[in-house]
């Protein structure tokens, strides 16, 4: 019987790599745009390999697969897949941890620097006044006296440090699970989350979405930050309590925020954050450029080939 390879959803320009890989195996290949659990269940029934981007892969969805099937997350975070249920059902899950580290780090860096220079705030003033002057956006701290605080010290955070280092910033970071040697080799001071809140002038989030990390950046954290701090989130929306963030932007503790991810996504039309000139929004796009998409689709397709050949997966997460 022919093998069956299904894409549940994606935002790519084409699926040429996947199609070629399926042809190599003379497999059935279908590409869907699943929006509901029912869509996904119907699309993947009896598949051998499932590629999933953002569609939720719940226990209910997984139950239509046979033991031995493989689910490949198009991406790094796999919080949309019920890993426990997959393991119980004998289904392997893999992600692609290394396709776009540079691209996400580029996006975080490109978001953070304009906030520190208050460029979005100046730009907004031009819509209201014909006499915009230096300093109209409040105090601006020089880069060489600015402390960057990283939440998470994994692959992307390390790449952000490399990109920001030439500007002369100092770096502090919190990561309960990362080895001290990583901090030492990068010259990053290890601190607690509490200390990071108090000392950082710019905070960039790079921790995964887990049950423990929900609203890590909430009212308590934001009550401790210095007036005029900036925040960048390219990790996962669930890390930030958006109501608490809106309050902190309103009272000036947060002078600027760049949110690539929010919970929920998309950000509701009536969210106050949409109208705030200090808040820059991008649509979960930090991973998105031509280089990273090519890597992602190629590496995911190679992983699928390994699954079909019965070989050990490169990036199995369960
Ligand atoms: N916006 C986008 O397009 C993209 C977002 N991401 C997100 O970025 C996150 C980070 O990616 P990587 O750096 O590749 O992951 P990674 O797994 O290399 O690093 C994550 C680090 O966070 C640490 N961590 C976990 N809980 C923490 C906590 N409570 N406080 C501080 N640190 C904590 C871990 O110990 C680990 O060192 C991913 O989980 C993913 O959700 C990844 C790619 C694209
Ligand atoms: O999942 C995607 O394709 C992305 O948007 C980026 O995913 P990640 O954030 O890598 O888990």
C-alpha cells in the first residue's frame, strides 16, 4: 500500500521539497488548510507522516493516526502538539530546532534597536505635530550604559547576544536550566527573573511556552521594571499577560514593546495594544525569510524521509 504524507496547514510559497520527497517514495501527498480539529482529523486519518505548522494536534486529532506514524512540526516550538498523548499512542513527534535561529535572532535584534532609540515614538509624533524635536519622546539611554536582559539562554538568545555585542551593551540573563558554561563563554551575567526585571533596560524573551512559563511577564514582573524599559517578544505569546503589559505601557514603565507573538493570535481587533504608538506588532513572522523557509522545508522533508525509511529521527522530541 502507498504511504500517505499529509500537510495540515502552512504559510509557505509552495511545498516543492515535500512534493519531491513524496514522489521519491511514490507516496500519496496532500496539502490542506485545516482550521478546526475536525478538519485536521479528516485530513490526516491513516497518514504515515503528518507535517503540521500551527494547527492544534490534540489527543482527539492524534487518535485517528496509527501507532508508528510520525508528526513533524514545521518549526521550533511544539506547544501545539499534545506530546503526552502522542507518546501514549505510539506516535513519534519531531521538530526542526535549527532551521531559523539566525532569522529569529535577526528579527529580535531588528525590533529591539529602534525601540531603544525611540524611533517608533518619534515617527508617531510626526503625525501630530510639525515641530518634533530631539528628546520629545523622553530620555534616551546610550547603548553603552544599557543593560539587555534575556529570558531564556537557548539557541536564539545566544544568537541575539552575538548580534548586539558590537553595540557595547551589557548582558544579563535568566535561565533555570541552562549550563553556567554558556553564560561564562558569552560573558552574560546570570541573574534571577526578579533581578532581571529590576536591572534590565531592554528585555527580550526567548523561553518556550510551557505550563510553568504562562504569564512569566505579568503584573508582578512588570511592577518591578524601571520606568522606560522596552520589551521584545519573539518567543511565545503565552509568556506575556497582555492586560498587564497594556497597563505598563500606559503608565510608562514600558516605553516600547515589539510583539511578534501574542496570546491569542491574531491579537483581537479590540485589544488596546493595537492602538498604542509605542507598541510594534508583527504577525508571528520572526521566523519568516527566504533562507529560513528553505531550511525549514528541506529539513522537515529529510526528517519525513527518515520516518518513511524506518530510520532514527534526527529531532524526535518524545
Ligand atoms: N516568533 C517566531 O517565529 C519563533 C519563535 N520561536 C520561539 O522561540 C523559543 C526559543 O527558541 P530557541 O532559543 O531555539 O529554544 P531553545 O530550546 O534553544 O532555548 C530555550 C531556552 O529557554 C529556557 N527556559 C525554559 N523555561 C525558562 C524560564 N522559565 N525562564 C528562563 N528560561 C527558560 C530553556 O532552558 C532553554 O535554554 C521557542 O521555544 C519558540 O517558541 C522559535 C522560532 C520562531
Ligand atoms: O511555526 C512556524 O512555522 C513558525 O512560525 C515559527 O515556528 P516556531 O516559532 O519555530 O515554533
